[in-house]
C-alpha cells in the first residue's frame, strides 16, 4: 500500500516537473534580462558622465527615459543650460500632463493622420510610432517621445502644419470621418494614380500626403487645406 502511494507520488512529480522547470527558466530568464537592462543603463549613464555634455545626457534620456539615473541626467541637463523639455523627457512622465491630456494628444495626432492605434491615455508602441512620424514631418529628432514644448504644441492646436489656411476646422471635419488605415491607403493610391505623389502608400497621412491632398484640391478648385471632406474622399477612392 505504502509502495503504491510512493510510486503514484513519484509519477505525479515526474509529470509536473517539466512545468516547474519551465517556470523556473522563465523566472531566471526574466532576472537575466533585467540584469542586462540595468547593466546597459549603467554603462550608458557612465558614458554620458564621461562626456559630460548636454547632448550626451540627452542621448541617455532618449534611451532610458525611465532609467535608474534619469533624474540625475535631467538635473545635469538643467545645469548644462538645457531644460527638462530639451532633455527629451517623455510626455508619459511629465507631471503636468494628466491621462486626459495624453488621450487628447492621441486624438489630435490621429486627426492629423498619425494613427496612435487607440485613444486610451497610454503611450504604447502605436503612439510612440505616431509621435516619431509627427516629429519627422516637423524636422524634430525622431525620438518617439514628446518634450514638454512639443506636447504643448499639439495640445494648443498649433501643430497641424497646415498646407493652407482654415486647416484647423478642416482637420476636425476629416477626423469626423473616422478613416481607418486601409481607407487612408486607398486615398493615397488614388492621389498617386492622379499624379499627386504622397511619398508612399502606407495609410499614414504625413507631410507628403498632406501636400499631395492640397495640390489635388488646388487643381480641382477646392480650398487647399490638405484635409479631406467626405465628398473629396468619395472622388479620390472612385475608380
């Protein structure tokens, strides 16, 4: 009886052992990754300290906005004549911005044609990509994080980069259409077929697409806002 119970317990242990080993491996792997990340963080900050320049500390903050030495780096940025904004402090860590304001930034970026893959106040990969594209089209460093000044630029509505006058209201009109990425790509393809280069058909309305829309609008006696109405979308997507 006892032998049977021990045999059963041993068999059960063998059955669960692989699961336990996998769990241990995951834990060990996670610890190793965390350790390597910390070492990378430490080495990057040491390199910034060695250079001891404004650009060096800014570079560190772009790599590790929430790093172990982020506060020290921001302090050095200020001491070297910069500001937290030029230190590329991520908008998600900017104390003055609430979740509602971050969501508003996502809404405004989406209205400008930079899809954030959701409006939830959380700056995930989709929002970071949208920010980087917005920065690219305005000749900012493509960090994927917003400085305080850039966040304010978007929130105050001065970031539309409109090709023509009246673009603010036109942007709202286009935003109300809730165009998805596939629809935007179809519009870009329609513009390209008509000879208006959008600099790519990727479903993202960057500066190239806005300029192409404005040029098409001028050629067709529309107000050259760079933003589309429902009627114009219908014309551009028609074969």
